[in-house]
C-alpha cells in the first residue's frame, strides 16, 4: 500500500512548523518517506530551489543587519523579528526607509523561519529526500512574489484556484508514481481548498494533515490563528496544535504514530475488502449440480433439489 500523504499547514513566518519538520525528517526517512514538497515553482530543479533560498536568505540577513545599525540608538530589548509587525514597520519607516518599510518589515519577520527552512533543506538532503516545488511555473511565481503587499494579496486570491489544482495534481502524481511517501509544507490559508480538492482523488484516511503553530502573533493586534481557523470553515479544527520548540519532538513522535495507525487501519480494510470480494465471487459462481460416484439421483428426477450428498461449487469453496 502507499503511505499516507502528510501536509503541514503553516504560517510561513512561524518557526514552529519547521522546527517540527527538523525533528520529523529522520523519522519519516525510517518510515519510507523520501519527498519533501514546498511552495516553489514546479519547473525548477532542487538545486535551483536551494540557490534561490540561499540568495534570498543572504540578502535578507544583510537587510536585517543594516536595519539594526540604524535602530541601535533605541536600545531595543527584542530581536527585530520578535517585534509586532505594525510596530516594526513603524520603526523602520521612521529610522530606516520611508519608502520600503513594509517590504523590509516583512523580510525581517520571516528571517527566523527562513533560517530554519535552510536547516530543513540540509537535513532533507542528508536523508536523500527529493526537494520538490509543486507551485505554479517560475514566471508566474516570480511575478507574484515580487508584487508589493497590497497587490500581492489581490493576486493571491486571483490565483488561488490555479495554485490549488497545481498542488493537488503534483501531489497525487508523486504519491502514485513512487513507493515512497510524500510530505508537503503549505500555507494554512490554502487548507480548505486543498483538502477539498484532494478528496476528489484520495480515499478517506489517505491524507494526514496538521496545523502546528507557535503562541506568537504576526501582529499583536490580530489573532491570526483564529482568523485562519474561521476562514477555513472548520477544516483545521481538530488538526491545530499550539507548540513550543520544546514540545516539537513529542509532536513529531505523534505524527509517526499517526502514520503507523493509518497503515494498520488500511491493512485491516484491505483484509476485510478481500474477504468481502471473495464472498461476492462465490455468490456469483454458477451452482452446478453433481452426484457422487455410485449415488442414484433423487426420485424427483431431473429438476428435483439435490440431496444432502450433493455439493455445489459454492459448497466446495467454503
């Protein structure tokens, strides 16, 4: 049987899903998984994915360093990435850049998760995982991520259906074309649409999905986890877990246990199905009448019911 597809829904800036992934990858390898899918163009190689991520991380780290130098006089007690987005954007607007403060704040907020993703890539490569982009093509994707925040939000909504279809098609193809398992790190805003789309292809229980998150908020004025739960119309209820880096290891073990339980349930179902099919095959078999050697036909002649000494094909099978 094929292994269940695993999906980690996440807030892309949140370090917790990637911390769980770091703990989980060695366990997944032992359980037969070898493909790690991410939101990256489907038409670029894993080497190109690494190259792009490395360059982006390098640029954003330099940006953070420059911002810190401008803000040093404020003697901030938090890392810049830990500051609420609205407050961080305001500080950058006043002291760093009056034009690009939103973009700079975005990049700084996402840096810790980006650094952890690099660790995920290193661990996955060490375990011989294939890193696979399953998003829209590079031309469309690069244009999308280059847009200013307000324009990007509109474009994301316009491309949602196309992206979900692209995710699903690639996931199903990868799952069906190989004996190894597949895991996908996906933005939580896609949960309802993606799970709905996958149900068109997958039987119940073929997908395990989770929404692990930290207690932190992107902006202190908004409970973004509550917003995501509401927008996904209950799809993430019962699949949402507030974790710390300390509890990430235990959660990784829980995922492995869930995989094992799904495999056992699937084997039981296959066994029941095989018994049921055997029963159906027997019922559909023709009921040939026959007489044991040396035994006379019943007095009723042809057409009379067989005596207790006569066995049909069904009797022989059971």
